[in-house]
C-alpha cells in the first residue's frame, strides 16, 4: 500500500511538472533506489521514504538529497533514461559525534569494553551512531556506569556524580614499628591508619627478629576496621658442650639431650639450664635466648668422686672394697713376685674399707681403712698377707718354705716366718720352686 502511494505521488508529481511547464515532458523512466533503513529521498521539492523505493520519473538528470537516521545527509546526481529502469544503491557515510565525559570529582578512569580510554574530563573521538556505555572507576569511589546515545553529528556531553565507598583501616601491633604490607605492597609502619576502598584486603606485618604475621580484613564503607596483631619473636637456639661429654642437659627441668647437643626452637626469654653426669658435680646456669640467635655454652665438669690406688701381695689374695668383691691380686707375669696395682675410680668422698683374705695366710684376714677426697686419688702403701709362696733349695741340699717379697739379680728377700725377713745370696741357692698361693 505504501509503495502504491509512493508511485501515485510520483505520477502526480510528473503530471504537476508537465502542467507547470506548459509543454510536453520527456517520456517517463523508472528509478529503483536502495539504501539504509529509514532513508528519505528528496527531489524536486518532494520526499519519498523507505529503504527501497521505485520511482517513475521523466527521463532527465535529477539532484537527490538523501538522509537516514545515524547517517550524514548527502546529495547525489542521478540521470534516468527513457524507457529504462535505473538501479541505484545509496551508500551514506555514518554520522559521527564527539563525546565529552565528566565526573565529580574528576580524575576517574574511563573504560569502554574493558579498554582504558583515559581519565575524566575526557573527550572521546567521534563515534558512529549508536548506544554506548562506559565505566568510571576511581579509588575511594564505587564504580559508576554512564550511558549515552549518538543519533547525529551533534556532540554529546555526559556527567556523573561519583559515590564514595571508602572506610578506614587501622592497624596496630605489639611490639610497634612493624612494616605494614597490604596486598603485598608496603604502605607504612604500625601504628597505621588509612582510607581504603570497600573490599577485602590481606595485611602482613614484618619486623626484624619476629615471625611475620598475616591477616585478612574487610573494609566496609564509612566504617573503621581495626586490626591489633601480636608479633612473636623468632625462636633461638643454643649449643651445649661439656668436658667430659655425654652429660645430660635439662632446660627448665625437661631433658633435651646429652652433650654435645644443639637445642633449637626456643622462644626468646630466660631459662634454667642444668648439666649433670654421674660422678661429677651438677652444673646449673641461667641462660637467655635471643630471637634468631644461636648461642653456645661449654662446661668443664668437676668430678664429685675420688679414687684409690693400692697394691696387694702376694698373688692370690682376695680383695673386697666396702664389702664388695673386687678381685684377686695377680702377678704381673707368670712366676713373677710383683703383683699388679688396683685402681678404683668414682668413689664417693669419705671413709672406705679394704679387706684382704687368704686361706693360708697368716693372718688370714686384714683390714685397711682410708679416706677419699673429691677429685683426688688416694695412694695407699703396699698391702700384704704373709703366705708361703715358695720353697728354696740351698746348695747344701737343705729346703725351706717361706715367702719371697722381692728380689733382684743378686739377692732374695725371704721370710721363713711372718716378720722374720732375711737377705739370701742367690749364689747360695740352687733352686726356687714357686708355690700356688691360691
């Protein structure tokens, strides 16, 4: 119906032109126009609307003015020939307009489709006709969306009032003067206070000789979010050694090792240290552990006991010390008169008793008492029980039993009875037969 009206209008126009001129007009021709949606074609004082138009016009040259929403107006000269259909495509240049974006306060970042275009106030280059939007972002303010439409070449100005979205973040620590990191960026030292946009943040505090502490905090609009963080000193350690080694080490009455040893993971502070080893005086000491520091201590332990050294002859004498069997006296080598020394360590200071026994001795038993001093070795004079340990045969053939207590290359010190000691010249002795004294 619309197309019919357009054709009728064109026919009337042609008739009108013919009548006005008062003379015959050229034979009519057909013109087919295609263009953008909403196109308006103006010619000879008449307008025709539509994206597809078919006009019957007298054959001649025409000046058309074309317009359409979102496109620039344009003039075109079109010649139509008699008896022919002329097809013409109308390509209009899109209309473009500049855009001014403002915000209060200014300085907001303008993003269009995620692309950073600049900060307000911002003039955008001419944009084609259409609907557009941008996001305004500024620290301390909520993101704001601004919309505009371009329909012609007239510049567009849009403005937005930004809404504050900040809150206060207050951070304290014990001890103070800790470095403050917010989202891994160092921002100052405690005590710390600053305005922050509404949202969630990761706060980390660092201080020399203290373990770092991290917290999550949410800042709310127009409110104060507070963090009070206690920092803990980094643990320290201590190396403990002693002479002699293998002493037990106690810290605050808890066994932690034996010397030499290193005790790690101790919180900074003061402790009671004890070092003990059987037979030595225990050591107690007050120590202080410093953060992230390894200290060292060495202790020379003082013996809490004494010792005794003595010799018992002849071989085969049973020896008891404080009622406990110690052993038998033993010759330094088979057939020798000299016996090995006894050495007993780790004796408690004070009075002790040695008892000697031999079944054939005269007397059979003998007791020696002595005193041990701490850290000292008590040496007793040689102890003996008279026991016939040999039989000698003289040059003249006579034999005699007794005890040899010592000898050398020339002489023998011989007792035929307890207390009756004589020196015998080896040249007067044919043979010495050592008896088993056990």
